[in-house]
């Protein structure tokens, strides 16, 4: 039976869900259900009153926007939701607390799914529990379809395609460096980060697993070479810049390695990948790198200790539903550099940029395009399972990001 909708946005009244809803409305109007080639989409959540309020905020034209009532804790309602759509997009986090029932419903019904989680321990758990069932049902599950980890994952994919075209071989090592970025955190992101810390602080095995760069890869995909990992301030002579740790590296590196594994290791079985933030040259750059590394270390320590974690949550950090205002979302940006080295000694440098706050202004556009790519661009015979953006959506998503998400992918040098 044909699905009623192409895409349903679950968690439409969350902070990022509201932004995503506006993105879809800007591109497609308000959920056309007639057979005119338009995108048939709907919003979903547990509160009809909040969904009605969201429609009011969108203006008079949204009166006909379809909505589905479904609760993350009510599996019957989630099953009913899946039966109505080809693709479900979820913005309901922390996913480790609220995400499993929807993933299970999608897996069992054969419904495609994408989200913007960066919770590596939850993703691993979902793969372990449901990958065989997803392969059997044909459901394509794609996590990490936001700033973490699409720019990194597609950035490496793009660089490797260019390296193969120019040099006849992929790069055996790629470094991603954040050249510049401007953006803020929402309460939902903070809640997800805090939940990871809470789980890890009381689970030694989980802490060990989180330190494994191949934690999301199939068990037989490992490397004998130690992966690089910028943990403290250090100087990169090739870039002539000081480096500091990058907050999202923990999830991005795992996704990139899983992409390599799922594509039968086109980057090589001993592929090296790491991420860091550039802070500049000289004493100023060094001081900035030390300060950034110290701040990240201090934050991690504070969140690991229950009293200070409570104080941060209570008095400092944004609460769920809070986040950057519209002006900050519009003015945000990011500029990422990828530096690749082949086994033959050739080098290639590429650049990925995005307009809009990385976590929300840009993420909402990326997530919308990932959902549309999953709904319209993936071949019907593509197998079910737990995929990454690069391994399933690859160049099809990259073109969508360039055309509709205010992102650029370009080669700066190759020699």
C-alpha cells in the first residue's frame, strides 16, 4: 500500500524541529497531498495543542499542514506513524533516552529513518540490537544527519573522490581542521551531551568503548596503526597553526570510519583520520589553543562530577527548548579544511563551508536535504541496514547540499 506521506517530521515542536518545519515550508509549502508531484510531508508530535500552536506560528497558509499525533513512549502510536510515511525524520533527543522505540518501529515496518543524533554510545547500541532486523525489513536507518556528521563525512567522501580522479588513488590519511566557525548550543544538544557523560561516568566498559575510534564499525574492521587524536594544544607545522581539540571529533571520526568500512574500505584498511580546531599562529594562537583545550577539559571534568554537573545544568547551560535566536542562526557559519595525503606522497586540500549557525541554522537545512535524499534519491533496491550519510547518500546528498543547503565543497590545491 502506498504511503500517505513522503516525509514526516517527528518532534516538530522541539527547538530544531520548529526550524526544520520552517525549512520544509519554505521549500514545499504546506504538505500537498494531491498527485501533482509535490512533496507530501507532515509534522508529528505527542501534543496536538503544541502542533496547532506551531501551525499558527507558520501563518494562515499552514492551516492545511497535516499532523500526526505520536508519542515517543507509545509504541502503538509510533507504529501507526510509520505506516503512513516513507521516511521519518526525528529531532526528539536525547536519543539515548527517547529514541529507541521509534527506531524499532521503523526497523520492524521497513520505514526509512534519519536523525541528527551525535550520541555515539546510543548509535552503537541501536546497530547491535537492530541491524539484522533492518536488513531483513529493508529499513534504511541513517543517523548523524546534521552538522555532526555530514560536513565531515561528505567532506572526506568529496576529497577522496577528487584524489582518485587526480591521482588514481585515495588518500591514506586525512586531517579535518576547523578554520573558523560561529554558532551556539541549544538545550537539546546540552541534554544529549550531559546524558553521554552520565552514562560514561558510571560505566567503565562504556568509557573504554567511547575511546575506540572504530566503535561504530563492524567487528572485523580495525587498524593496526594508532589513530591520531588532538587532545591538548599542539602546533601543526604544515598548516602553520596551533591546534585545539574539536568538540564534535568524537562522533565525526567514528562516522567517517564506519563510512569507510561500509563501502569495503575504499580509503584503505589502515586509513587515518582526525579532527581539530585551528587557533592561529604565534603566541596568540598558542594561548587560544591552550585556553580552548583547558576549557574543554574543565567542562568534561565538571560534567563528570555530580554536584558540578547539577550546578551547570541548573544555572549555566540552556534548558531543552532553548537555543540561539534567529539572528544568531542566520549569522552563524563554518569553514572546514580537509588535508589528504596519498600513499604515493601526493597531497590535496579541500574546503567545506556552510552558512548559518552550525548546530541549527545549517543543521536544519542539512537534515531536510538528507530526508529528501532518502525519500527520493536512494534506489528502491538499496539494502536495509544502519548506514552513514556518505555510504548511502554519497554524491546525491552532496549535490543537494550545494543546491539547497548553502554549503560549498571545493578543491583548494592538489599536487
